[in-house]
């Protein structure tokens, strides 16, 4: 992340490591002074399932605030939803029926709840499904109701009413979740179980930027979460502790009337303006931010195939997913570190070093070398290895990148003392009297890098097992 020894690796790949290190070893967002996003109109009954479905990649987040989410769904949106749902089910690997009636409604059809539900049922039955799906034992609507894909209201199923965008997205989301659970499929994650006496810890290594391949999670992971008494994360970004969040904000911006231009060389500022123009951002976008925050923001763009993917990826981060899920369930959320500690960690680099690293990142963005490794491709590989639950492959790929920082203070800052402290805290939980179960979500690097949290828990004599199929 910081003070990297710039060796034979390309500048572009190395700058990508900055964002990757932040995403695998730390959880804090590196954006500041953003305008508040508009609050979408979403019904309370749909929030928890849409929290799932939006991760599947079957509908874009923009649907929430385009003004039509609770209006009847249009043909083009519905076809998009059907196609994306079918693509998600394709990933289950089932063969397709050789003869299958089209699930698409006629172009002039009124998209009632009945029409939408039958079309969604048609997406499922296009495959040769195992007996566990119990296809054919009920009519389409009865089947979907039996499996909890449609529940209705106090007035019944209201099949003749127009189907809203919200309702269609909910039906499709429930169908995907049901299909993956019934098939025994889903993302495995990097997942361990640690026990001592009557106490159990479930440890899930997190990637703080997600992709649809990482969802839905395998039922063994979500069942472990449901069985837990509380969730533990590095830092709760949804905490109501305004003092801590305000403290973090003071670390990211200048509050003495100066701006970035007063703290960096003219050449650095000029390069930043060029990058802002390249990314179609206003020239003064970064003026209030300190160099370490700008580096964190810009490095994320090197990890995405398209900059506009960042919002979706951030929304799909594993730690945020479970924090929200805990809130919906009323499950306590505790912090292993907290916002203040992580803010101090990330901002502690001397200003001259911050500017040096910002320059290296700006150069890599302005002058990319097509023959050198692409950080976005590399990061996507890490995400896919995570989804497969390939701890060995993930550890190898990540450790090779982490070699960039081994001769500097970066590794020690991200993965040294912090891991000892985390292991000690987890040990305290395991040594408690009685019986407790906790679900722990921490950046994957803390669990996969040699001699870090997992190894330290093993050294303490606990029963540590990697959970897989």
C-alpha cells in the first residue's frame, strides 16, 4: 500500500496493489466529501431480498432511483431481468431442455404478476433439473408459492394486477437464491471454523469489492452466520458513532483553509488534473483531499475494467453485505479495530511519501503499458478464487503481489501488529466461559498470508479447520 519498493514489477501493476492491499487488509472507504445519494423508494418487505438480489447482477442499482421502481415494469426492463436471471442460472451448469416453451411474454402482453411469475418459472424449467427441485408436482404459480418465491398479501396473490419493477426484481432474486440453495451451489469464500470448548468462531476472509460471481453465498456460509450470536468486523462502516466517523473525515481533508495545491508540487497537481480529465471528473474533484486519500480512490480505478463498476463493486463487498444482513436480523455488530484505528493506520504516512506514491500512481494511469500485467485482470482472478474457495490458489496469487511490499513498512502496517492484535482478540472470545458462536468477517489477507491470524490461532492450540465442500 505505502512505501512500496518499486522493483522489476510494472508501475501499473504495483499501483494496483495499493487498492488491493486496502481491500484485502483494510476496510475503510477512501472517499470523502461526496454528495449524499438519493434515497430510493423501496418497500420495507422487499429490502432484505433485494439486498441479496442486487449482488447477483440480475438488475442494475440504477433501477432503484430512476423513478419507476414502484411503477409497472416495462417490457424492456423485464426482458433484461429475464435474460440476466437466465444467465445467472446458466452458471449452475445444468443442461438445457431440448424442447422448452418460451418463457417470454408476447410483446404486447400486459405484464401482470401472473405473467411475470409464469415467465420466471419458465426460466427455471428450461433446464434439466434434479429431483430435488420437484418440478411438475404443481402448477407454475402453486410451485412458486410453495417455494416462497411469491408470498402475496392479505388480499391474496393479486395475480391480475400489474407487476411493478420492485416486485419483479424480488421474484427473480428469490428464484436465484432458491435455485442455488436447492442445487447445493454458491460461492464458498475463504471460510474457517475455530473451536475451543463450547465456543465457536466462523472466520470468513473478505474482499471489500465484490462481483456477481461471489453471490449467492453457499448455504453453509449463510447458515453459519444465522447460527451466530453476533457479527465481528474490522470496522463497522454503518456505525452510529458519529464521533468516530467525523474523526476519520478530519484525517482525509484539509481543515485549515488550504487545498491540495498548497501541499504538493505544481507538477504533481498538473498530473492530477490530467488524470481527472481522463476520468471525466471536474478539475477540482480532489482539491480538498490529502494525497493518501486520492491514491486510495484512484487505485480503485485500476482494479475495475470500467470506472463506473466501482459503485456496484463497493456495494457488493463481503463485509458490507454481512453488516447489513446483521442489521436486518437485529444481530449485534462488534468491531475488532474500529474506524479511528484504521483511519490512523492509513493516514500515518509522511506527507512527502504520500506525494511520492501519488505521483507513481498518476504516472501509471497517464502512461499505461499494454504489455504489462493488468491489475483489473489480476484482481478479478482473486475474486474468482475467493468464490471457488481456493485458499491455496488465492494465497499464492496474493502473496506474489504482496512481495512488492515486503521490504517496506507496508506489510508491517497492514498485516503485522494488526494480526497479532486480532488473533489475541479472537482468543479472548474462544476463552470465554459458557458457549458462544461468533461470525468474523476480516480482510482475506489477514487469514491467508503466512504467520498471520489463522497460523497464530493454530499456534495457540485451537482446533482450526478450513470449511469446504
